[in-house]
């Protein structure tokens, strides 16, 4: 944006010896970044203009200050000379001289009819003001006005049009003059779908959906906040104008201008959330300036003003001690008042605090919280006057929480030391994915501001998200292991233990560990199940430092396999579940998943404190070798392994050190309804090497125990 030094002098008495480059530097430090400062002198003093007028010598010599538009995006008050002059006056501690305007009693003439104004949506057009007047001819603008407009990048056209641009460049409020012969009322509404409109530049444009239009009897006459129409433009024959001064929603104007690829000086300002109080003020300024050139100008309609929702300005409570603490040096209440008052903030005492009301031109998007006021104070204290110093804080080591210790050790074991890759999922369910799985999570905590309508419920389990990660990754890798550490949420604290609703929201959240083992091949279930259990058992031993056992569990979710679904018990306490994904769910997701075997486990990490247990000491290596004997037996396939394992553990022998599951098999040579199981017995004696007689005796005793359990030893 271009600012004229001579124009600034209309509102503040700049010292004659003030170097404009020094002023630009002060503006950059305090208010907005200045890109350049240029000295201009366009007309020699002896030259006369074509109309015989000799130019004013003071206007010949000027300095143009170019302000970076990006640095004033949040400051709608700075998009005009008056706003910049206000900042300059505060910087130099000089009085601000407001521009003279026509008195309101000259505009609100009760004997004149009003202009009918209808606003369809006050959210998109908070205020619309209009005034109709006899223009008495449309002559060129005065040379001084044309020169100023040209120096700030605007092309002079005619007095009435130039005057609207002049007021915009001065106050920051865009205006538009219609030929009143073509308009007798105003409506502010949306463009019809597929509408086209010819603008002042003669271009016919397609109106994007949602474009706000100025209409007369529902005929489009201007694109609100962007450009007027070709049919209603002011021409040399215009004798009466309808002057528009309005306020529009910033986002509505920004979207329309971007969609049609047509940004103007007006839209650039409306996109910044202008002060709605400017509309009438700009009209009053226009009339005052117009009468200097058109002394016979008269109104044909009184000032009409539609303002259904006046702007509400907040009062902000400010603590001077807090201001000093944030800025890093002492700033007294008097200094705060001296800074804010010239910027037109209202400051009053309220005990030990200050109550500050920002002016309306700072309240649309810029000033709303105490930190905004502290920024105002800091920039006038001077960022260059704030000593650079690091804050003095007390540093002390903090003990790592037990929860974080468990999570870190889990990652180190399973990811760094193992084959798992950590996955990160969102903390909420995706309803579309849950529907695909056929899973209803029941009551869930919900998000007040979800990212999508289908992602409202906070997750109660990690497994749906981990399954989705498996489904995505199968296209890239045939065999992989995934791990996720994440939060799950309950509607009541300790729901699994029947506790009452928690008053502490943190009690509704817990951290879970989820594992997925994925291998190709329809017959990989046994291998996947064994690998998954081995990983869980290793985690229980090395991270949780507890004894892991399994208990039969009924399926409760679509990913539970009725035959291989169990509860994980850590030192007898249920901490999670493990399962194989059944074929029915894999087919439901995608029939190509039939070629994969997927094992899942989820463990609740709540309450784990591995350091509370003494680390398990390893026994010394045995002095004599052990012997491993495998037994394969057939039994009824309807019997659950958990029941069978308890019966097997009832067998005892002085040589038996361990008895564990190796494999199971159905089909082939195994009779229908039967299952083959292979068990491995580890035998040893700490005092001697075992003999063949020892092995024969043990084999006979264990075979007899299997027979008592209804299990037939295979040859």
C-alpha cells in the first residue's frame, strides 16, 4: 500500500526537519514493515496545467512510503491515510487532526424519503448505508486530488468516481457511486446459480456460488465489495448519484474475489474485516469534500442506514504487573494509559487493574484479549528498548512417570529389539470404517468440534485403527508387524471394574499397547499365533516383569476368532486380549485379505509398575544337559486348550522342568472331529546326566496320564 507524506500532513503536523526515511524506520519498528521510501517531484514550479491553474508548490514535492500489505493483514484500520496518521501521531507524540465531515443534521433530513434497503443475510452484510444526491454535472477532479490519487496508485477518472477512491485511500472505507437514474432501491443478496455479470471494466464474469450481490428489484447492479456494474456506472451525463458505503463479511468477499480471480482495491480492504462504523463516517466525509467543488449539491433522499446487528466491543481487564512481567521491564499504569489513549483506546481504573475498551476500528479482528493489548504496549515501549535476556527459571530434574517408562521400554523391546513398526492413528473412531467392520463400540465420549461428521466418537479400543493400518499396508508389504501405543477413552472411569463416573476427566483416559502380526498364506495361522504369543510373553517378562498366562474368552468383537481368542493375565490380573482375525471379517473388508493371516493383541498399560517388582534373577546354567521329549496325541476337537492345559499341569514328576505346547493339527490323516496336539517335555536332574531308563520311565508315566485324560498317543 502506498502512503503520501503530504497527505499525512492533512492529519498530523509533521516536523519540517523530519526525514521521511527516519519516519519509515520508526513505522517499521513500531507498526508495519515499510518496503521502500521514494522521493517524487513531478511538475516544475513554472509549469501551468491545461486549465490554466498553476500547481501548488507544496504538492509538487512529496515522499511516497510503500507499506508491505502482508504486515497489515490483521490491521484493517491501517488501509488508509488516517489510520497511518494515527500511528505516526502516537509515535511522534503529536496530536491527531481528524478529517472534517459534513454534520449529521445535513444528512438526516426528515423531510426527504429514505432509500429502501433490504439485507437478506446480516452475517454477510452487517451494514449498508446510502445517500442520494444531485451531482449537478460530472467534471474532472481538482488537480490536487488527481495528483494524490495517482501517487498512491489509482487512476483518476472523474470527480465523483475519484472522490469515492479518495475517501477510500483516506479512511480505508471503499465506496461506490451508482447512476441514480438506474436504481431506486437496494437489496443485498446472493447471485443466482450460473449468473453472469458485466462489471465496470466491460468484462462479463461468471458469478461463483455464494457471491454476494448488490441488487435493485433483484436485478444485479454490483458485485458486493469487489466492483460495480457496467449498466449503472456514473457517466458524463449523470445528474444524480446513489452513494453506497457498506460493510461486508471478510470471508465472503475473499472467497468470491479468489474464485473469480479478480481482486480490487475495495476487495483488498473488505477482506480485512473493516469497522462497520466507517460507513456513515465515509459518507459524511464524501459530502464535505464534494461541496468544496459542487456548492449547489443537494440531497434527494436522506441518509439511509440498515444496520441490523451493531458491533459489540469487548472491555478487556488488564493487570499492569502482568504486562511488566511479559514485556520484561517495568511498565507503569500511567505509561500504559499514555500509550493506549492516543491510539483511541478507552482506559479506566478498576482497583488494581485497568479496564480497556478498544476503538471499533481495532475490535473487528485485532484486539480481543489481554495479550493483544500487551502487544500494543510493547511496540510503543519499543522492541529495540527491551533488553534481550533469557528468563530466569528454576530447573530441576523430573522423575519419568511410570507410564512413560513402560511405554519407552515397550518401544525399545518390540521396535528397536524386535520386528515391530510403530503406527500412529487418530484418537477417534471413523464411523464409516466401523460400519465396514460391523463393529458397534457402544457409548463413547464425543468431540464437540470433530474434523468430519463421521469422526465424532473418541475410540475405546485401538484395534479398529490398527486393522485399518494393516489393510492399507498389505498393498505394499506382504509380511509385517505393527505396534501402536495410544490413548483410549471411556464414558465412565474404571468401567471395567464397575466404578462410578469420574469427576476427573483424566480418569476417563488410559494408555493401551496394540500389536498386529501379519503374514501371507492361508495356512499361516499357527505361525502367526505362535509369533504373537511369543512377542506378548517376551514383553510380559522383560517390560512388565510378570508371569503371563492365558484364559479362554468368548468373542466380543468382529475381529475375535471363536477358536483362538483369549484373555491375557499378568500375574493373574486381566490386562488384555489376543486373537486371530477370522475369515468372515477378512472377507467383509476385502476378499483379497483371505490370503493373509492376522493376529491382534491389545494390552491395557494402566497400573503397571514394573520397577515395583524385584528383577527376576536368572538361575545359573545347569551342570548337566536337559532332554526334550515330544508327545503327539489325538483328542476331541471340541475341548478347549485352556481346559486341557489345566489338566496337563496336574501331572508331576521329579525330572519334569517344563511342559509346553508346540503345535496342533486338524484334517488330513486326523479323523473328523479330532485334533492332534504336540507337547514338549523338558527333563533334567541337577545332580546327574539322565539315562535311557529315566526317559523310558517318564515316557510311560506321562503316556498313562494322557490316556486318563482321554488322549490317544499317536504312533
